[in-house]
C-alpha cells in the first residue's frame, strides 16, 4: 500500500487542464504510440520464458548496460535485496571507468555467472566496449560452452539483435514503443531480476494495479500533482525527492534520469523547458542539502518517501553516555521509529518554512509497492510532459556529444 | 598538478569586486575567525599524535559520524583507495537506517577494529544512537580492554569531550573556528584516514601549497570564477559538478554539502539566496542528466573534473562483434582514453549549446592533488559566500527540524 499526502498551498486546479493531460496520455496508451502503460501485462510473457530457461547452478547475474539499461534494475535490486532471501549476486558493468571495470571483472566467477548485454540501440559505446573486454578477459566461447549463459536484450532488428542471431544467443526484445528510461518493466528489468531471484511477478502485479487504478479515475491526486508542479514550474523549477532509506538511493537516481531526460526539452514553441530533479537521502542529507531548501531561494518543492515498517528490528539500547545524558530520550526506541520521526520533523520544518511538500509512504517494502512506485513516477512524468507540450520520450540533446566523440576518436 | 580551463562567455570581471571578496576572506584568515585556511599546517600535529599511537594489529577503521563528520573522509578514501596498497578497511556508520546499521555491524571484527566517534557538537542524534548500539552490540569495554581503540573527535568542551574524559579515551579536538563541512583537513579527516594508511601528510602538503599559492596571488582564476558565478547567479542558479570517475562520487557529495549548506542562506538584506549544487558522474550521467543541461532551461553551468592518467591500463580488445562492426573504431584504445574523450566531447557539446562550462584536470590521482582540489572548493565557497554577503559557516535553517524532532519524540 502506498499512501499519498499533499501539503501544497491551496490552489485551484483547473479541471480543464487536468482533463487535457489525461486525454493526452490516454491517447498515447490507446494508440500504442507509448508502450510502457501496458508493460505490467505485456511483460508477463518474459517471466514465462525465464521459467523455461535451463541455466544450471548459477550464483551471479552480470548486467552490461548503462542509463535506462541499468538504473531501474539497480533500483529494484537495491531496495528488495534485504527482503529477498537467496537472491543471486548482481554485478553491473556500466561506466567506461577502468578502475571500476577491473574491480568488477575480478569479482566475476565465469562458471557460475550468466551475462546480459542490454542496449536498446545495440551499439552503446560503453556497453559494447565492456562486452568486448568481457569476452577477451573471461575467454567466453559464445558459440560453444558459454552460449546458453549469454543473453541479449535489445530492440527488434538492432545490430545487437543481428549479433545475437549470428551466435544463436537467446534474445529478449524491448518493444519499439518503450523508451530506455521507461523500460524497467520490460525484459530489460524483468528478465535479469527474475533470474536473480526477485519476485517480478508481484512487482508487475503491483504496477499493473496502480496503472489500472489511475486510468479508472481512482488516483486523482496524481493528476492534481502533475498540474500543480506544472503550474508552479516557473518559480519552483527544482523537484527534490527526499527518500528516507539508504537503499532507495538507486531509485532516486532512476527518478533523476526519468524526470530530467523526459522533461528537459525544447517545447513545441521552441522554448527551453524542463524541471530539475534532485535525489536526496534522509536523514543523511538533513546534514547537507536541507539548509539550502529551508533558507535558500524558494525555487524548490520536496517529495518525501518513507517506509513505515522496515521489518528489521534494531532498538537503541538503554545506555546512558556519561556527559551526553540529553540524548537519553531516544533510548528504547527503534531506528525505524527514529528515521521516520526525522522524516516527519523535516517535512514539518519544510512546510512551516512555506515550501511546498508532499509525501509518499510505503507501509512496507514489497515488490508490489515498488512496482506501484515505479509506475507512479512514470505516469507523473508523462502527465507533466503532456502539460509542457514536449516529446517526453526522446533525448535529442545528447546526440551532439556522441557525434563529437566519434569524430574526435576516429581522427 | 591541477589544470584549470575556463570556457565562460567573455565577461568583464570587476577588479573591485574581486578585491573585496579577497579582502573578506583574508580578514577571516588573519583574524582567525575562520580556521580552515591554516589547517594544512595546523593539522600536522595530529599526524604526529597518530604516529605515537600504539594500536596493535588492526585491520578496520570504523567511523561513527554524519554530514561533515563523514562526507570528506569518504571522499578521500574512495578516490585514493585504488592507489593505496594495504589500506585498512574503513566502515562508516552514518544514517539512522536500521538495514544499513545491521549490515555494517555484521562486518565489524571487534578485535581488529578501532572506532572513531566524530561529532562537532558531541550530541548528534544519529551518531550517539549508533554509538550506544555499537557499545551494546560489540560489548565494548570502554574502561578496560577496548579503551585504547576508541577515540573521540569533537569540539573542546563538548559533551562528547566530557564523555571521553570520563572514560579516559584518547581525544582529538576540532578547532572552534572550523565548521563541520570545512573540517576534513582537521583531526576529523586526518586521524582516521592516516590510521587507515592514507598519506595524509602529502594531502596536507598539496592543500597547503594551493592555499599559499592562492593568497600569493597565483590562482587568480579562482577569484575570477567566484565573481563570475556570483554575477551569473540570478540566471545560472544551478552549479553542476560533472566528475569523470566513479570514485569521485563521494567527492561530489562532499561538494554538494559544502556548496549548498554554505551559500543557501538569508543574506544581510533578509533575502533568500544561494546556489544549487548538483553532482554528476560521467560518462554514466550523459545517459541521464545531460539532456536537461543541453535542452532544458538555461539555469545551469557545468564544471568538468577529469583524471588524465588513471594509472591502470585496460585496453579495449581488438574484437569485431558480428553486426556491430561500427564500434570497431574504439578497438585497441584504452578505457582511460575513452572516458576522457567522452568528457571532452560532452564539454564541447555543452559549450556549443551556449552553456557556460569550465574544467579541472588532475594529471593523476595523488594525495597532493586531492588535497589541492579540496581547498580549491573550500576557497571558492568562501569567496562566493563573501560576495553573497552571507554567513558561509553556519546552518541555522536545520535547527527547526531538530526542535520539532525532539518535541515529537519526547511526547
């Protein structure tokens, strides 16, 4: 269960604007121009294929991918891991940093690992460079001994798909109408995470129920929030996501990509628009970024995410530290209580400082809740994108750097 | 060696403004109102004390602290670790997250560990709660067997200092005129990192040389940058730090605290001022945040940090992936070359998109370079703070949340 609470200053949400945003994304869904709305159902077939795989005794799942091909997978693994007994180790090869690649390579146990090469276009420079290195370093025999443990996840007809067919590698397809940063519930996330032992069926179920509930008109808070964020955007141009759990950090990174890359665009009127996402972790960032929120320019609003019940008991013992007796009030309380009290106090201090805030509370960490949280943010992004009149699903701004890179390196 | 390159649009820097900012921080230093300027020299005594310690065979350094009592330590450990053979393992207990605390507790080998309780005020709620838990969980005998392996780093006369004296624990003092987020070169960072095997003498040397060079008038680029950031601040309110090395991520987090908490203030004219820091990692965040920089609102400028020579060779093998031949141009090049080419191409694409950028290049990762980089950002922060007419060194905005927390929890 997710609980949504808003502390926005009272505002008259225009019903017409809400209707228009909703109509836009309904049309995206119904026309199948945008495919992520249906992934919770469409992706079930991937789980069936996973069950049919004969992988033998593997203990590691190695993912080669970057951006939309890794952020969502890491987000789900990180938060669900403490609640998933016997989950297999996941290793991520993302960045072109030689130190990290060497370190990760040293951890791979070739005979116990399966490998996912994930790239929507099929030719992402980081992923292909790392894949070549992996082949050489581990002496992978793609046509022989290792053929059944190397997988490709890519667009239909991509160069990676050609490669997979050449070596007769098992291949999973990313639907054409699903962009990279909206792809975590496609094969991209579902297949490696299911193999690693995460309950992706329940996660898809939670996601599907939320999408259905939204289109059934039962999640109007989401429409109201989208319109509010849009209407305040000329002043409140920064959206802070303040998550009170260390293991939500990767989810905030996934949010930063989704929000920043989807909305930061040249709109239909040739104007540079967008909202700047910031991911914070509580209580840590109360000691870092909070001062700026409270006393800095009033250009930010804040969403708090909390977990009501961490389901891991750790009580602060009844010890008096000689000299520091004033902290005794915390004795016999749990860290679960402390971190949530910190979230609540920080929320109150933000609201009292006249800064807009809202809150999302998960009753506990379950696959269903994480699935719902993922589609919540995807739907919110699509709605705000519709209001901004941008193409929410492309990223033309990153092409120039790629062109320059190829030119510089080929010379 | 650090190399600084600016791609700012030509501007007339006012000499008078530069002089006034410089005069302000010179006065802070000379009057000893602000103490961090002298830490590179003043902190050497901490290294002498470390050498005199008899710790026996320890393999772990456990740090209990949050915010300014952990961010800088983590930043230095993270980047220097691959270049520091035989460094001891460092474990950080920061957040009030029960999952993380339980996980870290399970890794501590009591007989091989030494413990640093770090808190400027001495009563930080996260640190004291965790310290109590540690005492109970490990059955620490503070007055007996474990007395020589538990240390306090805190302000003179703080409640933690009282506690340390009561148990006759070895104590290191944070100078009164050094704020938490400027304290990494005090005992806070120097002592645990030196014990863990990091060359803090060289780091202090690099820091000291840079501070001296600056006050000798040899780093005028820093003054020019401060004035430029200040003069552009009403439009460019977001300062992105884009670091091209995974292990610089903790340094970007340290920067976010330093910049956000120092400058986000109510100024002398009762105005909410400040600049919003964002830390990115390249090439990863080219696939996430870059789109927003290029096509979104023109409210950002970007500083690129690169490492010329990672001193770890990893060459992309000369392998042709059937179907993906178009990536062959990268074969036989190193990842070191690739990641720096990506940084350069991204910088060019940003500048061509009419966005202000500058670059800091480290010839390699050395303790001296990291020391210089740290004081570079501290000096920049002080200069911009002087221009904004704020108190750069306090954080009054976070007090309200603490008051509410105490009130809520005591009821």
